[in-house]
């Protein structure tokens, strides 16, 4: 891997390699000494154009556990009030000798531009770019940690041995992703990755929150959560966060009221009971309890929401390892 | 030696490998005054297989040795010092005995001892995993050319080589046959000696 | 006597007017003096000769939609640099859009732009007046004052923004009838395009850029043609870009509504697939659409539903394009590539003749802009010598940095385009010779 920009770029073998590497990383994280010397001397820059303390801390932890030097670079700004330009920031980071840039940006495509503009150098000298969420485009490490979590719970245990499903894909796993798909980079990343890994995905949302063009995505869609839960009996239900600003905006609001959203698309105790007993409940966080997910669902035995956070560190360690540990020449993992 | 086909020379056969392992097993027991506190850690890939074979022999010699609780795999990938010189390596599993390695006599098991860098990585990995009473090193072949101050405690065979040669250990469980093979040694040169 | 660019007579030998039979064309005193069979023209003493070698002679191109950026954004383009680029592209007249700073919403600003055009001398600059004060869409600008000014404004547009208030649009359509003006509408329903970044569809859904639905354009066009019919006004639709828009205009024309429509060169060839690389050079308003839309606008242009090709030449500084897609400015340069794109998409494909090109890039835009006394004239004796000579067999690789415009945001960077402007004449004076702009003050020895 040269960069990690989109889950669409990952082949099945590559995706499984990331998950398998993450499994080994996760194993090291239960030890007393969690730190590994692997990336000693390498510099990872967390470049955040958008606030996200959770994601930043997760990447920072991952990089530090691998002994990389971490520089946090917060370059807040918006399309309205531009701060330092992306280009100048990139040139600065390159001059400072960054080996990898973890970038979170409000603009879809900004990581792609960083990776391919030449602002970060090129050739042997290239800086790996890791997309930590761009606009409404992609958030690949979130999808990878979701897949990792699903594999641990739904695949690894089928054969009896709790082996985290190492080596396996997600063939036949039924997943429902529920909520604001339109604005969700998490949904976009998951649809493609889960499909690549062989899972069956159904998106469930009010029609206003599904993008025009979704019909070409490798998944099915539904407007009716009850029907999806009853008919598909999903192995995993992933609830997406509903942004508060989607409810306001008068005529432009995407649904009439929070109450109506909760009634139609919230995961509550009644809907939880419709799920098979082995099903897991997921949420990328931070949750709006009482809106898209009730406390009963969030705190239920099937909830793996807290574990998702822990797995996030392992998956990000794996991504950093795979991007930075080898020679810069492109090549598959040996 | 103008032929373009690399010549292969078998330096150890199946029987010799078995005998070497049996001898090493006896040496381990002797050196450790019994095998009760011994933990074998195999270094992937073939070191793991060799460790399993050694474990069987230790159990046969000293019934106090229980392979189920005294055998593990030590993946040293993330401790290597040559990661940036090679294509990305897959990270393998590290499995320790349930009781860990604190106060045990750890015997590292590898197939070929060469520069010593893998063992250096293994020693670093061990120090992150616990505090053994002692760490010893067993290898099937020592081919010399050490780059670090490391020496084996138990050796199946000392094999003088040149750096151009490639030594590979083949094991039945992995490769379908037991043999130690040298590639790159000229046939003429070999027969002249 | 040595003929000069300013004063000399010219003989264009063996050129093909509108792509037809070869002829020798003599220019003198600012007009076409003679069109004669090869070798039979009476050549004035000291006339300079251009060997035509079968090149195509067209009336000088007229752009109804150019952003010259002056006043306000002289860092992106000036009247001087923009009109020089226009001449290089084969144009003899351009309509300068009103979204400058200050906005061209008063007689003072339009006269300033008009005067700058006169001084530059590369092409005739016809300022477009804003429909509403400050382009704010709230109240009418003094349209009559601009019409009566030295700039004689006939085209009014809030381009860049849509006159979306229906009552305001109705009033504008009605009011400009008094001086035979036309409202050129930038059809973009603002509420349907809040934050929009690219065409809404399969690509936008996948790459996560906010979508710009076709209906936001089509709904305004549908409303406006009905308004134009109701009040008996003429309406011009800027840069239509969707198959639906073509159908609506086709329907309106069949109904007898006095509507004209334009398409840009880039909408004739580029699609929204180009957004996948997030290069803001492809960010434009209206956005690049799908292959189906490209086919529809080509068909509409060929069958006359779409009257003209206009460049929507929108130069931007490097800073405004060297950034995130979401932060980048909309627009692309077009003056120097327009004719080549039309040749590639319409002529070389057999859908149009060179006479059709003259119609959609010269005659029709001149008529819509009411400058058809001087521009868009036939290539005949006694007509103003506003002409462009094109070598359709040439081909070139586009390099934004090497273009004459002050900006380099061409979407055709590095691509091969057919055709080359050999010479441009403005009232008998060569503004471009051998493909190179000729400074109006310099003496040229042919």
C-alpha cells in the first residue's frame, strides 16, 4: 500500500491482510508493555482540518504504540474562512520530513489531492497519506475497524475457536447500515469494503438521506427499518450518527422532527428484540442516545460500540505498519 | 561453474536432522538440569516447526515437560531492524504459554543462524513479553557470518558457507521433505575439495 | 509602400469561405473588397498576401459569454489580456459579463469596460449589464441607462447568479423590450443547489461531493420560457448543460416562444467523470454533466435547438484553483480552445459544416447581442472585414501556461485538439497572423 485513501482501492486480499495485521496488533495491546519499536524514527503527522478528538487520539495512540514520532497539526478553517492553504501545509510537512500524513478534512477529496498533487514529494521520497475522514467521501480506517469487529464476533466464533477470524473474509455476513447515508463517509467506506469482503449490505434510511445515484452501489436499500430487521435478520446493525443540523433548516430539513426519526429509524428495545441473538449492534460514535439509538440498544450485550474504539487503535496500527514498515517501493505484503 | 542453473547441495538429510534434534533435546535437558522450567519459543516459520519437534523429544526425555504449557511462537517481525529495506512483511502471531515466560528458561528455536539480527529482534521481543530466568538459543544450522555478538547454545550443525550461498532448511511439515540445502555452491568447486 | 497591420490591404489567397470553394479574398479600408475565383482578384498595390492553402475563412467569432474580470480581479484577467486571448481564439467581438467588482450594474461601469476594450483594440468589447443591483436579485439595475450609454448594452445578465425571483424576472423580461434588449439567464435554482459542487448523480454519490441536480437548471428554464411567452419577450438561456434543458428549449421553440440558447465548448465534450480525480480545474458552473447530456447538447446544437456556442471563459488565479475542490472557484478558460472543441465535436464528427460553425459562433451570437450590423456578417463584398482564417488540418497540444489569457485553468491541459487559428482580422486589421497575436500599434510587414 502506498496510501490509504478509500476502501474502494482495496482488493479483498489487501483488506484481509489489514484485518489480519490488525489482529496481531490487537494481541500486543493486551500485554503489559504495549509499545512496539516497529516505526522508531518515523514521523507521523496528524493533520486535522476538522475537529475530531476521538479520531486524532486513536491515530496518535496507534502511532505511538509503534514508536513513531507524532506531530499534531491542527489547521482549522473552512471553505468560508480559509486558513493556510492545503498546498502550503503540505509543503511545510514535506519540508519537516514527515513519513506519513494522517489527514482529516472537511473537503471531500483533500487526501486524494495531497497524495497525488506532488506537494508532498513523489517517487522514493513519497509521503504516505492516510485518509482519516474527508467530507462526505470516505473514512477507510473506520470501515476497516468495523469489518474487524464484525469478523471477530461473527466469523471467528463460527468454527468454535476464538481466533478473531484471521485469514477469513465476511462472506455471507448480513449487515444493515441505518441512518444518514447521504452525508456519511462511514457508510460509503463500509458499503465498498463490506462488499469486497463478501458481506451483504442493506442501507436503511429515509429517502431524503439516501444519495441520488445510490442505486449503482453494491448493496440494497430500504426505507423501512422494521421490515429490514424482520426479513433480513441482520448479523450486524450499524447505526449512523444523525447530525443535529440535518433536522433544522426549515424547508430544507431532511426529516420532520427528531421524534419522527426515532420512531421510524431509531434502534430501540423493541427493534433490538427483533434481531437474532448473535447479532451485534455498532455505532461509529459519538452517539445521540435517544435519537438514532436508545440506551437499551447501546448498552445491550450485543453492543460492541466500546470495543469498536479499542479495535480502532489496532486497525490504525495495522494501517500505519503496512504503509510505513516496508520499502517505499510499491509491492504486496510478503 | 559457468552453468546458469544454481546448483543445490544437500548437506543434511532427514536422518541427520532427526539425530541433531534429538541431541539438542538432550543438551537442553542437561544444561537446564531437567526440562521442567523450559519454555520453547519457535521463530516463524520453520523455527516453530522445529520447536514442536524438540518439544516432543523433551517430553520423551523428561515427563515433567508438558508441550501444552511450555511451547510458544515468537513472531519478531515488528522488532526487526531491516523493515525499511524489504517489501512489507506480514506480521505473524505470537503465542505464549498460558503462564507466560517470567522466571522460565526460554529456549529460542530457529532454523538457520546467520547474521544474528533475527535473534537480536527476538531478544527485544522477549524483553517486552516478560522476564525469563535465562534465554538460550537453539538452531539447526549455524552458517557463520555473525554481525552481532550472539552465539548459539545448541547447534545441530556448524556449516561453513560463503555469503553468496543460500542455506535453506526444508521440513516435512512445511516443505514435504526434511533436508538442509545449499544453493549457489559450484559443483566443480565442491568436488575439488 | 509597406502595408501595416493598421492600414494595409490584404489578399487572402486560396481560402475557403465558410469551408466552400476556394477563392481569393481582398480586404481593404476595413471591408471585404472582393471575393473572386483564385487568381482573378484585382490586387491593390502593396497589398500583403496571406497564402490560404485551403484554410477555412469564417466571419470573426462572437462570444456572448466572456468573463474579462476587470474591474476587480485584474490578477486573473484584464480587458487587455482577455481580449488578446479572444483574438488568438479567432474572436472579433466579446460580451463581457457583469460579475466584476464593482458589478457592471451602472452606466459608469459598463462605459469603463467598453472604453478599456476600445483602448485595447483586440476585439470589440460589448459589456453585459447586470439585471439586478449588485447581482443581488433584489431590484432592477438601471437597465435603460446602460442601454443608452456609450456601451449601448443590449444583453443583460446576472450570470454567476440566477434571477430566481419570478416577479423580478418577469419585470426584467418586459422592461428590456423598450430598447430591444435580452435577458441572458443563468439558470440555477438557488435553493436546490445550496453548497452544490458537481452534477448530482452516480459520480457525486460515490465521491462525496454535494450534488447539483439537473432539475435546478431545467426548472428555471421551464419557468422562464413560459414567462417569456406570457409577456412576449425574448429570452436567452446561458450555458445550458442537460438533456432536459435541451428538450425544454426544443419544446418552447416549437411553441413559438422567442428563446435562444447557448452551450459551452466544455459541455460539448467533458463529463462529470472527470471529478473523480478532484482536480478543481474541472469545477465549473453549471457543472460537467453525464455522457448522455453531452450527446443531447451536441444533438441540440446540430439541429438548431441550441443557437450558439459561447465560451463562458472564466479565468481564475492559480490560488483559486490550487486548493481543495470544495474551496476552489468555479470556471475554466475557453477563448483559445472553443473553436477547436467545436471542430472536434461537431465538424470532425460530421454533425455540422463550417457554415454551421459560422452560424453558431458568429452570426447567431451577433444577432442575439444586436451587434449584427458589424459582426456575424456574410463573407461578401462590402461587408466589414471581421474575419478569422482557420487551418482545420492542424493539431496542437494544449498548454495552459502557454495560452494568451492571463490564467491557466484550461480543462484541456495536455490534450490534443484539432484546428488552429491562422489569422484574425478586425475591420481589415490583422490582430493575429500566423497564429500569433499582432500588437495593434506595431507595424507588420507581410
